[in-house]
C-alpha cells in the first residue's frame, strides 16, 4: 500500500551526495558548530517545526537516512512530532498519532528508554510488520537531572556507526537535555495556565447561569405574589381594603421592576437607576390612567448606576411619592405636572426628587398630603439609604432625598 | 360567553388562574390553560383559539417561543408573550414568530387589554 508522506518527513535519500559537514573542522569544533545550530533552532523555531529542524541537523551530522527526536509528555509517553510515517509505517495508531505510552515501548528504542542508556547496533534488528527495515542504528535517551525527558535516534547509515558517532550523539543529547527540559516545563506551565483559565471561565459561566436562575425565581415569585393579591382583592367589597391591597401590589411591582433592571445589566452587579426611575414613573402613570390624563410627567434623570440595595429603596420612595402626587395632588380633575428628577450633586451625593404643582400643604388643602403610611415609608427608606429627607408642601409637593450612592 | 377564544400557557398556576379571571373580565373566553409547550400544541389543535397567551419559559423541553412557532405554523394562530425578563436574545427569537405583543411579568393588565383589543378590533387575528 502506498503511503502518503506526512508533514514532518525526515527521510533523506540524498544524504550520500550531500557535502560532508565541514570536514576541515576538528572534532570538537564540529561538535560546537552542531550545538550552536541546534541551540539556534531551539531559540527561534516554534514547537511545530522545532523537532523536525533539530532532527535534520542531527541526521546531517550523522549522515543518516532516518531518525527520531521525541520528548516524554507529562503522562510518561514518548511523543515524536518529528517522526515520519515511513518509519512507523505499520502503526497501531491513527494517522496523526505519534504518541507511544510507556507500556508500548519495545525493541531497541524501548530498551534504550527504559534503561536510559545509549544503544548502538550495526546489525538488522527485528521490526514490526510494515516498519522500514533498520540496518544500523544509534538510540540515545535524553536525560535531564536523572529524569528521562526524550529520545534521539538515527538509523540506516551506509556505513557502520562507531564510538565517535556514539560520543557525538551523546554529546548532542547532553546539550539538548536542559534546553528541552526548559521548553517542556514551559509547555506544561502554559497548559496549566490554559486549563486554569478554562476552569475559571466555566465557573464564571456557572455563576452567571445560577444568578439568572435566582433572579428569574425572584421575578416569578413576585408575579405569583401579585396574582394572589389580585385574586384576594376580588373578594373585597370595601373600597378602602381594595385600595390598601392595590398599594401593596404597587410596592411589590416597584421591587420587581428593580430586579428586572438588574437582570438587564448582564453582570448582575449594578442597576441603571436612571432607566429604572424612568420605567417606574411611566408604569405608575400608566396604572393611574385616570389622573394621568390630566397630569403631565416630566423626568429629569441623570445617568447613575447603583447596587440593588440602593435601587430598591429608591424605587419604593419614587413609588410612594409619585402615587401620592397622582392620588392627592390634583383633586377634582385639576390639571398639572409632576416632575421626577435624579441628579448627581457636586458633593457626589445623589438627589432624588419628586415635585408637583398640585395642591399645597395638608392644612391649606384640607387633604391628607404629608401624612399617612406612604410618607412614613419614605422617611424610613431615606434613613436606610443613609440620606437626608426634605419635604416641602408650600406650592404643591417638593420632596427630595439626598443620599450617598454607595450605602455602607 | 362568546368573546374571542384565548389559550393561556403559563406554568405558574396561580398566575394563570388570575390571568384567566382578568381575561374573562375583559370579555374573552379562556378555552384552555396548560403549562407546557407540548400541551399547548395539543390544546390549540383541539380548541383552535383566536390567540395564545404564552409564557416564554415553560416546564419541559419546549419553551414558549418554540411552541408558538409550531402553533402558528400548523394552525396560523398567533401568540402574545409573557416573560419575566425580555432579554435581547429572546426578543430576537420572539420577533421571528410575529408576536401580538410582549408583556413583562408582573403584568400590567391595562397594557394587555389595550394590545389584545387592538389585535381583535383591527382584524389582525384573521390574517395570519
């Protein structure tokens, strides 16, 4: 069967016509030149081609046709990125597979690896079926600080390998050891970093999914609570009781809207207070459609982001004040305007204000503006925000809460 | 009752029950109340509602948008959607099935009444 050569072909059929490597250089100079070339490859060539390039240099120096340069991976398997498919043609592995687990090590190369000793042979050895014949070979384990970290091998030179070849191979392997070790250590660190990063991403994704789930549950629960209030209210014959229930429903709606706004933030950290105030004002005007027809809404809202702990009291304050204005500020189809404002003051405090040009003080108007549970809630919530409350009822309502954006 | 028939698909039964009362108060007939996409398709086939009020997140494999797509494809019936959180990705999918409206829970009934009223009055319910 004809086999396609893979990317990392190391078959060098032209080896004999190649010029001998600088024959005028003395043995140690020649060795130094080889070391320098290998060191250069290690420094400049990326992982994909490095093994192949180093092997090329070794094959040239040893005038050999075939060879292997591989490393031991963290699992203890021999990995040969530079090996050609011609060499292990009859592989038990798939096309891309050049990984040999320790328990599959056999033959001369297996012996060299397990004993961590050089093996030189000038006689044809037994090879697996389909494997290219090995006539002569030198297998040198690459060892760093007593630890086996790789394998360097050449094979099938036209002449016998001798002690000089063995010494040269061992010298090369000895030089490669520390650099290969550093490279492998770097790869392991990089892999660890990548897997840590992947794990972090996974955990973050899980956190997001969990938070989404929780917020969804909160919203659903509020919807169920509102439905129960709605159903219960159907039985009330007294207007006062029904109104009370409506007020409670309104407050829960305001809270639900804050959660909705938080959900829109994507990171679940901050609520866009401006957008929330706008939506809440619009929703309240929509519910009180009777008054809303006569009363205009004006919003003057700055961009501000706050935590849900700040957003909910703000929402409840707005809910009370806007409802109060709509319900009591404009009796008898009186026309007018309600202004909702959110401002960031120069001292860094936020100011939330609801103003209207409706009826004035409670005493003048004879109404119940400025008293009641709603305004008591506003007082409490302002305190909760660590803020200052200012209420004026001279010409309509003018209620302001100034509070620090970061409560605590 | 003779008002247009509405199928309610909502997996919170209390919410569904209150919704039924509200819809009947508006003069509609609630022809079915189911809590899964699969049941919704089956009920739509049997009852042939004039529109479906569909919660987006449902129990079971199929979500509300998927169920609405099936119902529209098979019976031509359009849906109005209810959602706790109308996020962008969901809105894109909803847009594909020509929704009558999208309502954020907790529901504002005034808004719902207005949208449904417009839908039936305009005759849009007949076209699809």
